[in-house]
C-alpha cells in the first residue's frame, strides 16, 4: 500500500467542487448514493505483461477517458492506483450507475485497443482466482471434473461433480472465496449445491410466434417449490438463485443436444436472474456455463433476463449484454407493468421485452395494462412478448395488442419435453386436441411406434 | 315484433345498467348477469333470443362462452362487445365471428347501431 497516496480531488477542467456537501460526498464515498466506484483491476489482466506496469498505463488511460466523459458539475477522484470514485450529483443513483458502466466500458475498450493482449473479464476472473487460490493454498489449484449430462442420462440422479470428496472440498473453498469477494468458477458455484439437486427445469412452456404462426420455442419452467422451514417460506439467497441459473443452462444444454440429435430442434428460452448477472461473484461462473454450450447449439439458445425493477442494477444492461451477446442466439428481457423506459432495451440490442399477465387481476385490467405496455414498447421500436395468459380472451386480446410472442395455459399447456416446431393458427388454440397434453418425449414416442 | 328476451353478460355494472335501460326503452325483455357462469346457471336461459356478451369477463371468458353457447343454445344470437383502442382490434372481432358470434361492437357502444343490429338479427 506504500505506493498508494491520496490525490487531490479533481473535476471537470480543474474546476473546484461547488458546495461543502459535494466535497463531503466525494470524501466519503460509502455514504452517498451518487458516488460510484471504478476499479481497474476488474477490467485488466494481461497474460504476458507485467501487471504493475500495465496498471500504471491503465491508470493514465482511465483518467483520460474519465476527464473526457465528465460534464460540468461532475467530479472524480483517484482513491489509489487503479481505484476511482465518480461523483455525479445531478443524476439519480440508478442513472449514475448506468453512466458509470458506460464509462467503464469505454475504459475497457480503450485499454484493449492499446494493449491488444488484454483478456476479457471471464478469462481474467479465471486467471485471478486461479492465481490467488494457488498462492493461498500453496499448491496447484485442484480442478474437479465436471461431467456434462449427456442425452441418455437420467438427470434427476446424476451428479455433475464426479467425486463426493472433491465436491465437499470445492464447496468449502467456494464459500471462502465468496466471503472474500472473489469470483467463482462454474465448478465452485455448482459445488455449493446439494448432491442430487441438479435439475431445476421442471417443465417447458411452448411459445407461439404470432406472425409466423409457429410454436417453435420452449421456455424452461423452473421448479419453484419454496423452501419451507417451520411453515415459513424462505426466499432463495443470491447464491441459490445463481446456482439455479447455472444448472438451468446445463440442463437446457442437455435437452437441446437431445433434440438436435433427433433432428427435431426447437428454440430453448433459458431464464437467468439479473441479480446473478450483476453479482461479481457469480457472473463469471454463469458466463462460463453459457460459454460451454457448443457452437452448434448456441443458435437455438435464447437467454431471458429476469429483471427486478424494484432494485436498480449495479452495472446496467449494457454491461450484462456485452457478456451474453455472442454466447446465445438472442436475448429477451422480462420486466413488469411498471416499466416505462424502453429505449435502454432498444439501445442495447435486446430482441424483445416482455411481461406476464398478473394472475390476480381481472382479464379486463390485465388487458388494459398489457395494451399500454405494448404501445409504449412499440414506440421505442421494441417487440413485446407475454406469458401467463389464463383465458382465451386474453390470448386474443394480447394478439390484438400487437404482442409478437405469447404463451400460457390458454395457448398450449406446459409439456414435459419440447415437441419441436409446429404450425399453429389462433383458432387451433380453441381446440382441445390440437396440441399434446401428455408427456411427449420423442424417444418414448419412437419406442411406442416401433 | 313480439317482445324478445335479451341477456346482457357484462362484469361492469354501469355498462350493464345502461344497456338494460336502452333495451327496455326499446321494448325488449332483459336479464343481466355479471359473468358467463351466472348466465349458464340461469334456469330460463333457453328463452333468450339474443345475448350481448362482453369478451373480457372474470372466470369463464367471452371467447370460451361463445363456444359453449353455440353448443347449448344454437338458435340464440350472440352479439360480442369488447373494449377498443388496441392495435389490431379486428383480431378480436374476427375471432369472435369465427367462433360463432353474429355481430361485434366496440365499447363504448353506439346505441343506435346496437339496436339496429339486434333488430336485424331477430326475426
């Protein structure tokens, strides 16, 4: 720490801070919601370069980018080498976080432009965790063997960590790493799961493409049985949610592989919680899970980000999208009736934004809200999708409101296994026998036929 | 024209009341219901000549009710009403007609047009 020093407070073009409150906020970053941090170590590791030298250069680049980007009335301060705080008093905390994530993105791109060997975040996380873990344990980092589930596996009993002892060791190490704020590898994240609980996907919800009149996509419906302890429902922790998200990818991959092997592919919509993607500890593990999906299957993989509008995102959608974009076919964002800012989805290349009909609202109220949501989204050029349609009239109403993709019990009920692409007109959903209601595993059908 | 019986199935009480007043003033017998289930339990439903049916009802929705009514009361005329203002409202009207509705209207309905439609549907 001897190299770190407190540097004077800087502002746009050397301007001093306007008020004592401003000065207090920037000196006490932990106490103001309008102060945002930039940590360069999150952005930069080079495989073949001296880290200290690279960090000094990254410092210079970061200061240039920050100074060029700050506007009047905005300030920054270098807390120590590679560590900055931005004070954005004119922006709301959420807008400030978004702005900070844009600046971080620019710094990262500039660093990689100047030092082309700089590696991206997930690989960096891998290198950092490996190095730190090896230093602390004084031994080579032990890598457990992840056995990907194959199409013939009974997923309900298969463990993805081959060795129970290895599993316990990794689980312990994973919790230690998390408590120190390190990013987890996928095997560490999965190690925290109980052995045997590897199949979060309970059913598949068919999705109807209204314009193409085709049911060709299936959303993974997770088993949402709550944890019950003495009759109190326990909310899942961030770790449990992240683990479920990663396991969902693994299970979906297995199902997709099976469908492709049978020459009956469908699009698979895999949900992921925004809280997983915006948590440093879990993001790299999740990206590793998505990144492990073979190239041949990625064109069938659709990621659906489940966002909780009550909590502002830490990094912003752009940051999250940059990791997912090249690892799947396309990205959906699920929000709710309160959403009123759709341009951020359009600006970041989200394919469609959607919501669920509220099960407790009367159909007329649902349709009124859905109609308003669709109009607002379409004004920003966004496609919209909806699910949870619980009456036929809601289904027809959603179509009339311009929803491009619809799903729910009144479209086609959930199935145990995707049945591949099928043509479907609106009238077919009024016929009880148009779509399978029983489990339709292709192999069982083929076996029965033979 | 002998007095015809018209059922109004609409969950909004104010719309029900205004429709009843309009139809009674025109000389029709009326009965109103807040849900499709309530109408289907009505013991004199077979005497209904025409049903004015809202599409977005709680419980059994209007679309489902059309298919049941066409089966149970094939001679009863069905006029469907739905809220307006959606991008493709014709989808609702066309679907309702394909299922068996005889006429469709947007809400709020025009009284003159509604009465003209009823008179054209009833003998």
